[in-house]
C-alpha cells in the first residue's frame, strides 16, 4: 500500500494520507471479503478502511472474484407414482 500527502494542515494537526491500493491488493481484499462466513465489515476493519469501498470494488468486474460454477439450472429426479386400489 502506498500513500501520498493530501495537503498541508499546519503544526499540531494530523496529516491525512490517501491510500492507493494496487489492483492485486484490491482483488485479494475482495477475495477475502467474499469467503464463506466472513463479514465484509471485519475485512474492512483489518485493513483500516470503509466497508463501502469494498462493496464498490465488488461491483467492479475487474476486482470481483469469479463466482463459483453454477449448478445445472434444472435437476430432475426420477419419480415413481404408486397407486393403491
């Protein structure tokens, strides 16, 4: 993660920095956020970022992890009808 100075705030005031995430870092964070049983909020806290940014990345096809293979749309099972007389 790299940072740049976002401006001068004077003495005694904390400087704000803007973090620049590489595409590989974004993909890795999105992959962690979509793991089963993992909260996006927890991943965001781990990286000291806002969860909304992760959700934004997840909407972008460049960073969203590939979805698992879809099961067959229709799955038919043999059924045997029993009639009683």
